[in-house]
C-alpha cells in the first residue's frame, strides 16, 4: 500500500514537473516575442527622436532666417525713408548715388 502511495506521489511530482517545464517553455516563447517587440519599439522611438531633432533644428533655422529677413527689411525700410527724405548716409554708396541722381533730375527739370 505504501509503495502505491509513493508511486502515485512520484507520478504527481513527475506530471507537475513536466507541466512546469512546459509552462516555462511556453513563457520563453512569449518572452522572446516581447523582447523582439521591445527592440522594434525602441528602434521606432530612436527614429522618431531623430525626426523630432531634425524638426527642431529646422524650426530654429527658419526662425533665424525669419529674423534675418525681418532685419534686412527694416534696414531697407530705413534706407528708403532716408532716400525719400533726402537724407543719405555717407557710408552707403547706393543711397548717395540715388541722392545725386535725384538732385540732377531736379536741376534738369528747372532748366529752361
């Protein structure tokens, strides 16, 4: 009778061991799939991070270009106002040439 109990206990232990081994094997497949998904997602995050950095760089460059163009427009606006008033900067040859041409045209209009 004790031999039967020991045999049944050993069978139960063997089945439990085999069941646990099968569960570990099944979980290892799940872990491998999750590891592959994690690697794919990390690569995707790296790619998206690179894209974000490129966008931020482009935005910064666009802001610098916009500021440069706004400064150039303001400078040209001041030069135009100076030309319209007849005030020329001696350091700006273009303005001086325009001013001289304007004077010559005004004098030519006054000649008989």
